C-alpha cells in the first residue's frame, strides 16, 4: 500500500474517531475540555514512563487516559466551588499539569525521545514508517490498526450507550429520575475522550486531535438538529477534511497536520456563513425579515386613528416616519409592501387601512393577547 494512501486512511480513521465523542462535547458546551486533555495527558505519559522506563509500554496509554480523567475531575472540582467558571478552571488546570510535564521531561528525561513539538503538532508523514509486522509479514502502518481499534471502541460505546448519552446530555435531571447516573455517563464519556486523544495524538499531534474533535461536530451542528444525523455528518465532514487537507498539503508542500487543521477551519467557516437555517446569511436575512414584519405589524395601530379627521392626520406618512423614527427609505419600503398586500391604501399622503387590513389587525391583536 502506498504511503500516501496510508496517510489518508489514518487521517480519515482519526477524524471519524475524534468526531464521535467530540459531538457530545460540543452539545455539552465542553469544547475546550478536549484542548485541555490533549495537553495534560502528556503528564500521564511522563509519569507512566518514570514507572516503566519503557516508551512502548501499554501503561503509558493507561497513564495518559487516567490523567485525562484527572484533568476533568480537577476542573469540575474548581468549578463546583462557584468561585471559578468552567472556562477559568480549565485555564488553571490545563497549563499547570502541562507545565509540570514539560519540567519533568526537561529535568529528568532529556535523553529520552519525548519530543514535545511532535506531541503538539504531530507529523502524519512519519506514520507509514512505523509498520505492523505479523508473522514476518508487513500488513501496513501500525497507526491504521491502533486508530482503527480506537474507532471501533468509540462506535461500540456510543451505539451501546446512545440512549444514556443522549438523555444525560440534554436532560441530566430526567436521566437521574429514570435511573441513569449522569456522573457515571459523564466520566465514561470523558474516559472515551481521553482514550481517543491518547490513541490519536501520537500519529497526528494534539492540535489536529482538537481540530478533528471539535471542528466537524460544530460544523454538523449548524446543519442539523437531529443527534444521529449530527453524528453521521460529523464523521463524514471529518473524513472529507482529512482527505482535502492531505491533498492541499501535497499541493503546497506544507505540514500535513497543519493543512488538515486549516481545511477543517475553512469548511466550518463556509458552513457558518452559508448554512441554510443557522448560517450567518440566513440569520441576517431572518433578522431583516423580522424587522420588516414587526414594522408592518406596528402600522396596524392605524385602526386607532380612524374615528375622526384629526386622528386620521396621525396616519400621515411623514407623521408615522417621525413618530417611529424610521428613515424615509424604510418608511417607503414598508408602505409599498403593505399596499401591495392590500392592507392599506395611500390617499393624499395618508395611510388608510383597507377592510382586509382591518381583519389582519384584528387577527394580530387576537394572536398577541391569546398567548
């Protein structure tokens, strides 16, 4: 298998594996927790290495996963005091634990290959050099299998506990009432996030892990309200980002991980602007329409000025413009729209309600006071 193909396969597997638990982090408003965990697990790796003195020991993965859970526990311990918000607690715990790891590496493990730069940035280009040999046969890059197992674990866990995760995410009180333990579900999810981070960051680095864990889910969040569809979209978007990122890196001869992170950000930006219902353009158009509809509804108070000629003068276009502090252009636009809909007639500079306009005014009044 060509190294270029192996790199893209690894990127796709990692992207999907990260996007699955990342979806629940986004929905729980815990996106920055992934950034915290991707850095603090380095301390778990360092401490486990000091115990085992073996960089290939599986206890390094265990130590890193446990440190991820410790990070979550410490953060929540601080935020529960109500003296710190959760983001502030993350800002305290994350630099503290990560800095301890850096100090320990530079002081006691300077001669050991625990490269903080590769941990942070990663380099997918090197992944095909670490081969999986079974019975003397080369069956491909080791990262394909390690991240593949990680993806299967995430798929199995989310499939088996989908109902619990969904309920604890959207209504933790109801989850407790029906017999689920929100705390157990929460720490189970955080353990899954820690394992995913540990399994992926060696191949792609912590920056790309965060990009894949948060970028695709927030992009999918702008496109759907359905949780299952959001999970599927997150995985698909992550996979596409990985492939496009590699192609861009090959074209420009730049960092593969960096290119994938950039593509992830650009795809989010495009969806953020053009999403059909939650995009920026859609929101601005909806806000503009709401402003127009509110302005049109406001003018139905003209029915209050039809009792006498003196009151009818209040329905003058110039008077309405002054009283409501509208610009001449906006006033003309509203008047044209109401006239086109048959709700008013413009007579000698006065706006008069038609029979249809009076009926509309009554319906609006009844709707307003029936709520």
